[in-house]
C-alpha cells in the first residue's frame, strides 16, 4: 500500500479527508497527487498536506497507480472522457466516489477494460468515521481490491458488495443516513427547549447521548432491539416515549423514507449515467 502512488482528480472535502486519512496512516505525501480546477485549492493542498499538485488531469493518470475520481457526478463524464486515452496506455485502478454513477457508465466513458471500483462513502468520512460500500468490476484483481479498500479504510469502515444494485440501498441507509440522525437530534432539541432546557445544554446532552448510543451499539454483539429492551424499564419513562413513537407509525415512516431514498438513487443513476 505505502509503495503505491495515489492520484486524486478533484480536491474537495472528501478527497481532502481521504488524503489526510492516508497521510495519518503512514502514506507518504510525496506518493499522493491531486488535481483541481481551482488553483487556490491546489496551493492549499501543497502548503498544508505537502502533496504533489497538477493542473492537468492527464498528469494524475501518468503518475498514479490508482486514480480516485472525486469530482461532482455532473462533471464526471467529461473528466472520464478526458483521461480515457491515458488509461488505455497503462494498468491503472480507477476508484470512483461519485454518487449515482454506475459501473456501466464508468466503463463506457473510461474503456471496457478499465479496472474500476465504485464506492459509496458518507459524510462522516470527513471526520474519519465514515462507512463506505465498494463494488468492483471483473477487471479488478485481488491486489487492486485490497488497495481500494485500504484507501477508503483510511476514513472509516469499508464493506464490499457483489451486487452493484445494492449500492442504491446503501445510499438510502448510510449515504443519506447521517441526515436522518441529524433530523432526530433537531427534533429532540426543539422538544427539549419546550421542556425548559436551554439550547446549549440541550444540544450537548443530545450530541453526547447519540455518541454514547452509537458506541454501545458498535461494541455490542446484541441487536438494536435487544439493546433497546435493556434500557427500557417496564412502566418507566423510556417505555412511555418508545410506545409513543411506535403508536404514531415511527417504524413504517422510517421504512417509507429509506425506500424513497433508494428509489431516488436509482432515478438519479439513470439521469446522470450514460445512455
């Protein structure tokens, strides 16, 4: 891993997080390249991360063993077509973190023989606690799979999926998932203010409670239902609150929301992908 050169096309927040994570895990900044359309962004990366910078995407392909496509989905097609000639001249792994762009579209734009790993990271990757789903096309060998996994593992947990269609479900669960928790925290904060707590105290209590609940769940072999039962005393305050949630259709509403997000992911893939 540490002997490979990794090139990022696009130097935005997610690329920055990945570069920081790689450097923190021991990858030399001199084996990282990044290109971007904004000169100030490139200079900031050179000054702060001490990585190599390039104004031309073709330079990234020429220098790298792995090319990470970290541009907006709307611009990915143009970028892919631009670097496709260079990719045909060397055996480079392409890792795409652009949401909604299928393997079929990527292969059409980059070339049918290109080794491609499609990834679906989420925003907690920005603080090295992300969850990333990965799917490899048949051209990706075992060494390249390990390489892609190690890059994304620098910002959190990674999981491989054999069926690319599952990435739409992943998008609904973990890709959009942080917003669901923020919405719950937002609603709890509003209710806490109605109950007489001040905003600062309410926010800190809710944030720490969310962190603690997630930590317990991560470190326990028990299911969420079992963990909930453990902290719900019969006839107590927690039971009263949980029953209120359930009586008003909380479980069905969550299911409807995730199905809607999955369906939108499929729709966006068709809109953004190749004809």
